């Protein structure tokens, strides 16, 4: 801190002021001719437009009619402004009524003094009346607008900065807020810097907005649960911020009234969140009593057979996925067929090789048999030749013997006994 001050080319007192505290604005009102432009009012208006923009965006994203949400906001905003002022005047009545007070000051809203809970309550009343006119679901509208409401609160808090009001206890922290002497409450005139509670609440509100948006995106909060989460989140921060403030308010049992209000609302919000989650899980419709969103009306008015761009895109995507699946199935069948054919070819090749091997073995056996038969034939032929030669020799010998016998028989006398007779005689 000291090093930063020493390095600054500015005078020492100014450098220390810049580094060690947050300066308050020199003025909070600008005049455009006779018309005063007050920073407080500008912050409130900027917050309203930012909240409306976010709420409208969320409503349209869910298929709602933008004219419906615009009309609902037009009812809720004036109700909310009146309610917030009424709440402030009631809870701080001693500022406007009593000795030395002017009741007309209660109408001077540009001097500051808006109670958030009065604004939420009366704004909800105006929104409920508008929802009845349009047959919109009040809880669905509350869920859609919840992040926008807390965004509007965050921006609106900067009005307290320009008015130098609603700051906290004295502090020496580097982010302490400088307050002009005429703006310091009684008993604190000797202190120069105070807790910038407007800045604390600004960042806390942004955190609550982010929480509601993320939770709604993740869990699809419906039936008032997004709004309940906003209330619970905001009141949790408001309790500790409220304990830092030193502005004059009413106390109950030693605590500021807004602390008790925040505690009660926190408990109610958490209880409603749990009850809603058990009673109505999921999200409900935006419209009720037969009313329809523009998307639903368009779907009803669509001619038979006509498909919207989204449906056509979905059909094309489905067809592409189906074609891809069929192609994948065909490729799989082709691969299986190729594998089967390859297996059959390999099997046929194996069988062919076996047949060829068997054929070669048969030919070898036939050849061996042929060689054996040839050898046997040659041997047989030789034997037959030998036998024929022997037989022929024997025949010639016999013929020669017969011839000799015949010649002997012719030379003998007629008294010789025939051969047969001799044979018979020998038999006897």
C-alpha cells in the first residue's frame, strides 16, 4: 500500500486517498435545463431495464410470447415502486412523521428510501393481476423473472453510492468508502471512511443471479423454485450486510427490523423450495386454462403433412443416422462374407491339395502294380514256354514210340493176342 502511494506521481494525500479508500461522487444530480437528472433514479431505471431484458430473454427462450411478459412487467414495475416506498415509510415512519417532520417528504422518492421487500410484494401483486389477464402461470413467471429481479437490485444499489447513504460502520480497510462530513450520521462525524455496503450487496446480488441461472439450467427449476432460491440466496447475504449498516432504523429484540425480515423470508423460501420439489417435480407450463404459447399455437395451425424446419432437420438427421447404420450393417455383412469366402477358398485349396496328393499316391501304387504285373507276365510267359517245350518234346517222343509199336505190330503173326485181351488176362 505504501509502495503504491510512493510510486504515484500525485501528491501524497491524494495518492493515499486513492489507494486507501473509495471516494464518493462529487454530485448525484445533473440538470438538463430545468429538468434534474438524478443518479439515484437513473440507477433504478437502468436496473429495471436490465432486469426486464434478462427476464424477457428467458421467457422467449422457453417459448413464451414476448408481448405477454412485457405486459406483465409493465404491471409489476409501478406496483413494485409504490410498494417499496410504502414499506420504507412504514418501517422508518419516524423520519416522516412527528415533531419537526414533514409528511410530504414521504413522496420525495428521489431522496432515496426504497424497501426491497415492499417492492417484491407489491410487484408480485401487479404481476399476478397481469398473469390472470393473460392466463399465464404466476409461478412460471416468477421463476423466469427471478434472476432479472436480483440483477435490478444489484444495479439499483449504486444509487445509494451517489446519495452517500446506507453505508456501514467505520473501517480502515483499503476499500473503505469516503463520506462527506454533512452525510455522516450523528456519533460518527469523526470517522472519514465506512464499509461500502452498497458494493457488498452489488457483488452478492450478482452471485445470487449466477446461482439461480446455473441451478435453473442444471436442474430445470419450476413451480416457483427458482424464485424461492433467489429469495433464500439474497436474504442470506442481506442478514450479514444489514448488521454492518449504521443508518437509523427500528430494532426488535436487539436486531434491526430488516434482519428479522430476512430471517423469516429465508426460512419461508427454503421451506417452499422443499415443498415445491416434492409436490411438483419438474417444470410446469408457461400458460394455463387452455392458453397456449406461440410455439404451441404454430404447432396447432400447421397443415397436415407439413413439417417444420426443426422437425425436418430431425427427420434428416434420423435418416442420416439410419443410412449410416445400414451402411455399417452392409459393411459388416460384406466383411463377414469376405471372411467366409476366404475360409471356403482356403478349405477348397486344402481339399484340392489333399486330392492331388492322394492322386499322386494312387498313380505311384498303380505304377508299382503295373511293374509287378509286367514282371509276373514275363515270368508266366517264360514258364508257359518251358512247359510248351516240354510237352512238345514229350509228344514227339510218344509219337515216335507209337510209330515203333505200330511197326512191330504189323510185323507179328496173326496168332498174337490183342492188347485188350492181355489186359483182361492180367486182370484175372
